C-alpha cells in the first residue's frame, strides 16, 4: 500500500526487477527442460498403468482442474483498466503491452505444462509443481533457489495488479456517482489514494477471514474476474452491433466467442469452487449492485434538493433577510461564557440572545441566578430543571419550542462554550458535553452549531 501511495513511477521501479527476474528464470527453466528432454539426459520414469473409468466424479475433477487453470488467465484486465497510466499514445502502448503479456503468458504456461506432463510430475502437499520441475532439471543448485526466490517475490507482488487496476476503476464509478465521490480524488502523488487505502483494508479483511488460504482466495477472485470478462465481452458485441464500422462482423464474432467461453468458465468455477468461497461472490455481487444503485439514487436526490430554482437567479439581493436567534448553553459564569457572549453579540442583537442553564440539582438554581445578576451581562437567562439528570432532551425541547415561534427565514444558532486543555490527556479528566451536543444537534435539528473555544495556558 505504501509503495503504491508513492505513485506509479516509484512503484513500477520497485516491482520491475522481480518481474523480469521471474520471467527470465522461467524461460531458462523451459529451455533447459526441453534441451534435457531432447538430449535424453533426464531419465523419465514411466507412469503407472492405471485403470481409468470416466464417471461423474472424474468429470468433476477435470472441471475443477480446468477452473484452477483458468485462474492463471486473471490479471490481463489490469492493462485495459489502467490505460491512462501509459505514456502517449496510451491506447497503442496498452495494446502492445497486452500482446506481449499474452505471448509471455502463453509461452510460460505452455512450456511448464509440457514439462510437467513429460516428467509425469504429480501434486505434493509439501512441494509445488514448479519446485519439483526446477529440482528435476537443475537439482538443488543455485538455479533452483533462484527459481524459488523469484517465484516467491512474484507471488508477493502479484497483489499489486489490483492496486493498479481497481483504484482507477473506482474513480470511474465515482465520477458516475455509483461509489463515494472521494474515491475519484487524487492524492498529492497523483494516485487515487482513497481507492488504494480502501483496497488495502478490504484485502486484509479477506486474508483474515480465509486464514490466508490461497486456493480459496483465488477461487473467489477468479469467479469475479470471469464474470467481468463475460460482461465486457458481451458489451463489446453490443457495441459493434451499434457502431457497424469496418469489419464489425468479425470483431463481433470474436467478442461473442470470448463471451461464451468466459460464461462457460464462470459456470464451471461457480459449481466446482462453490464450497471453497465462490458462494460468497454469488451473494456479494448482486448485493454490491444494489448498494451501487442506492448510492446513485442518493447523489441524485442530493442534486435535486440542492439545485437552485431558475426563478431565484438574478434575485439574490431581493431575498428576505431573517433574524438570528442565539442560544448559549452554559454550566456557570466564567471566562468561557464571557468570550462566547462577546461572539454572540457580533452575530445577533442582545434581544435575540438567550443563555440557557439546565439544572440537574435544584440547589444550584439559586446560586446561578445570583452570579448572573452580579455579572449583569444584559441578556436573558433561562433556567430549566431536568429531573432526569439529562441535558440533551431539555435543550432539544427548548430549540423545538423556539423553532415553532420564529419565522421560516430565521436561524437558530447554538453557541457551545468550550475550554481547550493544553495537554491532550487532560481531556480525559473532563466530560465531553460539548462533543455530545455537536453530534446530537448536527444530525437531528436544523440549527447552526458553533463552538467558541477558550485556550487554557496551563
């Protein structure tokens, strides 16, 4: 996450060396394996002769193996999602990169598959197939450990594909109002910081929930990817049918074949990997679509409510000006209240300012009245007795009562006197009444909430 937050250029510099190192190592492995095969230097143990019966169980195993193999195709979508990250001409460079990646992937996948079948290697619980193949060809020399180390690094960095593809995709959705708009904002390094941080948090939660089991996580990932492949290929068929440009029939047929192929893969993965986590995607994606629609509706509702009526244009000077009624909740007579009163007089006349004291003890009422008369600020003091020892409800009732008596263009401003301790830990020694008042009235009442701070010096 931290490397990606530094920007694309910085992260690509870090990731390029393990990537090239892995590709070079695998190419050397394939070439050495083919040479050993052609020269006969590696003895091949013949596979055991087993009776094979094709039944439903065998079909399920074959389909599951096919689903696992399809997972190796995931990641190619990152280039199309990140076209804007390429240097000009972006589309041409992205097309060349996609072709080279497909070529490299085909060579590596085909070469490794050929050698695994040729040497009759079988899966083992304590050793990967690639490790067995490297051991068979190179022994346990330095080249074997080179393959192991670069494989470890490439698997570690494989997660970076999502960091390159998902944040820009979220930014596109944010511009269309389907996800929170802050995901479209770029950070100081010109990367989508919000998407990167969100992806990091969600990834950590998935790793924890699945106990780091890569088999289940890959099944979860592959199903979602091939669903998106199917949708995008189907969308391209519709696109070519609408545009009807040069050779559109051929392009539509190619995309249709791709859509059918990926749709079949989706069904196979959903069936064979259902109990390993694929069920979560089946439930999660429809739920996510519902959330997207809710967010889109929310932004549309906001736009409709905030839109300025056409008849208001050119008449801003003629709008009626209301009054501002100020309420000051106080806990006593002190310098914080004095400073708050000075500010209140700047925004409203004395006749519209009310100091409100909510008493939870009847004994305190007489004392606060006496101090107020001695201070004599020239504004009204309202005292409300709260037998249930709560402050929020009596204050809310008073605001509601005032709202019913004032005009529709009038404002109610609640000024909260609050002293600021010099040290952070001093806050733990005091109640947080001001914080509670701000949170309560901000979300529930149509009033202006302001805090007048008084900085303590010691």
